[in-house]
C-alpha cells in the first residue's frame, strides 16, 4: 500500500536500542504501513532509538530530570508535543517511564505497547528486560513470546491485541531466549501498527480483534 493523505500520525516512545521502532519505521519506508512517525520521545538522550531517529531525520523530543527538574512538567511537556504533531497513535517501544494517566485517558485505545512475554504471564512492575526471560526460564515455562497490548493505567495490563509464541529450549539462557523473542517482536509489532493504520482493529466487548486485510 502506498502512503496516502489519510496516513496516521504516529509518535514513538523509546528509551533503549530502538530495534522495535526501527522495525516499524522500515515497514513505513517500504510503504507497507499507512502511517508517519512524526516524533520520537525519549527519556534517554543516549538511546539508540534517538540516534536512529536523528539519522533518519525524524524529530525527537527528550525529557529527563535535567530538563524538567520539577517533575510536574513531565505530563505537560509530553502533552504539548503530542498536540503539536497532532498525534493519533502512540507506540511504546521499550519506553522505561510510565505514561501519565491523563495521557492514557486522552488517548484511550490509541496507545500500544510491546512486551517480551506471553501476557498476562510475566508482566507488571519489575518485569522488564532480562528479568522477564530469567523468570520464564526459572519457572521452566515451555513457551514464551511477545505480546502487543493497548495501554491502560497499569503496567502491561491493558487488552491484548496480538501475541506470538515460541518454544523455550531446555538449555536456553535468558539472553538466547530474549534474542529469539525479539525476532518475534520485530514481526508482530509492525503487523499490529499496520492493522491499526488500516482501521482493522475492531473492539468487541472491550476486546481488540484484528481483522484480515482484503
Ligand atoms: C523489547 O523487548 C520490548 O518488548 C520491551 O522493551 C524492549 C525494547 O527493545 N518493551 P528495543 O529498544 O525495541 O530494541
């Protein structure tokens, strides 16, 4: 599909290497996703996500304790940036800060996040990065994977829209498992963003369902 005038304004939030952000941006550049990344927001000025955004000419906005020492400004500053770019979809891709409740309320059903486990398992406060994979291995889970969910006021708790499962091997290290889950993430997240931008996510009884494209 080629980009048209109805392309969806996306804002990406990322704190880390930004590989999920890159996987989505790649599909946009290939004309697969009818969206445009208008801004990348980060709390980490040294993140790979920001470096990549700069190299691709995507505007960035950095907020951190130094720039906004009083804390209160966090919500206001983010909110202003979202308004300026007329954001329609917020994509959290390894963002290590909580989205303010006011923004979650304002962008109801318009914020998605990716998590490296089969939610609701191994989600919530403390389950981030390698902690997730360590716990999966420790509990001898047979399967793990990636989940994309809509964001509510609690960590990793909103309605799940898509998941991709993989087998956990008996001798997996957390790093090996993380690497295989990440491969799934890079396939799954662009698919969900694509579906969103094509209005193919329907809600039934508060559950999001992706319908197939024509
Ligand atoms: C991913 O594992 C994602 O599931 C989690 O944070 C990590 C971000 O990785 N929310 P990257 O920065 O996209 O490489």
